C-alpha cells in the first residue's frame, strides 16, 4: 500500500474514534491554518533555503549545507513522534530510503521535538536517516511553516495525553505544517509539498518521480 492509502485509512479510523465535538475542534484547527494562508507564504520551488544547523537525535549538530556538498537533500518537516500520521510518513520514508539514495538524495527529517524525544521517535520507527531537532521551530519559521495551536485544540491534545511542552521543551504550543522539500546542491528548492491538513503528506512515489526527473 502507498503512504497516501495508509493515511486515508488512518483518517477513516480516527473518524469513528472521537466525538463530533472533538472532530469539530480538530477541523477548525486545520481551517485556522488555512485562514492564516501559511501555504502561500511558505518557501516553495524556486526559493533558496536558509542555513540549517540543527542537533540530531544524538545531540550532534548537522549542517544541511554540508550534506548538500555530496547530494541533493530531501527535507521532511513533521510534527512529532506523538503524531500517528507522522509515524506513518516516517516509516514510509524509511522504506523508500534506498531508492532515494540510489537517486542521489540524502533524507533529513525535522521536528520541533527535543533531541531526547527525537531519539525515541527514531528508535520506535527504526529510522536510519537523520532526525533533527528544530527547537522553538526556528528553522520552520524561516520557511514560514510554523503556527500556534488554538487553546481548544491544546485542550483536546491534553486529553489525548499529548504534552507539547514536554515534547518540544518549551511553552510555545507551536508546530510546523506538513511539508516536504527536495533541495538541489545549490540550495535551491526543486520540489515542494506543503499542506495545512496534517493528514496529507508527500508520498515517497512523488518524491522518487521528482528525483528521477530532476
């Protein structure tokens, strides 16, 4: 099955799991991101990325610009290891990693989680690519991807046992919207997938097609 199919199946399961009031709050949260027009403001194909130097799960600083000296880079911004849609995406990316590498691309995932929590995510999903910690969404903000959760959605997440203050090591209650980029060796974005709805992600097949054609 494709990642897109897995995501749709997960969304269908979720639709039967929670109350109508909960779904309304979650859908309103997505609509608030749409109303903020983040997608139109985000960096896109043709733009150049900023300098990216972030700690990995072992707390070692990784420079995306240094990685670009050898290969193109696939950047995947995700919300955190607590997000089931993110975990489906990370597992699908891991499965496609050999094909990405064969096509001359290095995969890097970025989330606002602390390195300790990123390590947990990496271990849980058996990831062999770099997972970087974008504390305070500093890099996500330079891509214009970060947003602040509304209060009622924070309360819903609390009810799910999701504590962003613990996950992210701050009280900002901010997350990045789902976004995947392919960066060429000059630092230019040659592919983008940016969605307000966290249930939608770039399918590895789309990424492979872009790498093949670029």
